[in-house]
């Protein structure tokens, strides 16, 4: 079956429902890969249609049968076609990604943000009634986000820890330009400070109550097998060496020098839990669970890290 051109689709499809159905069909036929904020063809199509129309991405039902104008139909047909023809993540085509409901600008200079740490920051682990990592978020004075990319975790940390100064570091000057835009868009230029450099190097002797990091952690075999969507992202933000843990090891070694006595490290590193536990038997990793993961994020205090 010959696929319709964007012009043909724009002429024949009329409603939001029509374009979502069309997007799902095209995405399934093209066998697209997901993982940049959505996990299915339906979720991807809903996100792209609602975001393109400047509608709330969490309110599909009121708009499903809304008839669209000719210009709206044209732009929708074109962007859905672009998702298939370019295999770029939807967030690059839309210049938008969401973490915990907060929007961020993104483009090809940064990895599309999708960290589990965002969910954990807004959980009871930070200021909850039961087991907590930080009992009083207002008492946190300084936070560090290593490998900040788009700056999203640094910005979320500034919201969770309202009294904290937040430092954010990335090796890529291009990524920091995107982060700078997001910091400004969120009105946080006075509290979120960006540094260019290799991990802790530009921070000298600064110490932090909380260190967050979602470093590159894709192993060599996985890098070689990445789908096209993931190859569109900066490889610097993905590749973590042969077993994916090269940068994690460096962070574990250097973090104790940059934590306050009561401070802790929250690190997301993907798979490889067994490798870390075997390599660091002296460390009592606290493995944290999110809605879609377990054993991919850990918390360690400064006292625990000093055992390395």
C-alpha cells in the first residue's frame, strides 16, 4: 500500500482522532523505536498531535473529535510524516520534552531528558513521612547536577529544594547552551549555575548536600545496536565504555570529596547492578524503585562512599 503524502493526509483527515489513528498506523508500519518519553505508538501519536496543536498533553478526551483547520491539518500531516521519514525522536521535531509535567526545550545538542530521578525527586523520599533520603528539603543549601544536559534535573532540584543553590555541570558547551535557555525560561538564573567541564573538575572544593547524576551509561555492545532514534542523540551523552560504567566509577571515587557530612549521591546508571555490587562489595547501595524501574538508581551517603 502506497503511503499518502502529507498533502493527501491533510486533505482527507479532519479531526484529532483521525490524526492520532493515522499516526499510530504509520508508526507501526514503520516499526519505529520509542523510549524518549513515550513507550508506544499510541502515546507517541497523542503527544505529537496535542503538542503540535498547543493543547494540554494530558487532556486528550475533550479534543478527540474536534475538527481542525486546514493549516492545522497540514502541519500535523507534515510532522507525523517527519517522524517516520527522519526517525528522529519526537522531542527533537517538537523541541519539547516533559519531566514530571514540566516542559523543557530540547534539540539535537542534548539527549532527550527521560531520567527516573525526576520521579524520585517528587516522591516521599525527599520530605516524606516514612523512609526519606532528605528529611527537610528546605534545609538543603547546595545541590549538584552532574552531566546536566538540558538542565532539567537541576531545574527540578531547584523546585524541590527551594532554599538551595544548584550547580550543574556538563562536558559539552553545546548542551550547556540548551541548559542556559531552560534555566532562563524557568526564571532560575540566580539560583542555577552552569559549569562547563569534566565532572567535578570545574567545581574545585565545593561541597554539596545532594549530588544528582544521570551520566552516560550505555555499554559498547548496546551502542553498536542503537536504533536510529537513539543515534540521533549526542553519542557523548550515551557512551559509558565497554560495560557502561566508566563514568559511574569515576563519580563514585570523586563524590565523597564533594559531599557535606550528611550529604548523599543519587545516581541513575541503567543496567549493571550486578557489576557494581560485585566490584564494590563494601558499599551498601540503596536501590530505589520507580514506576518503570528497579535497580537502575541508587543512593549512597558520604560516609558509605568513603569506604571506596
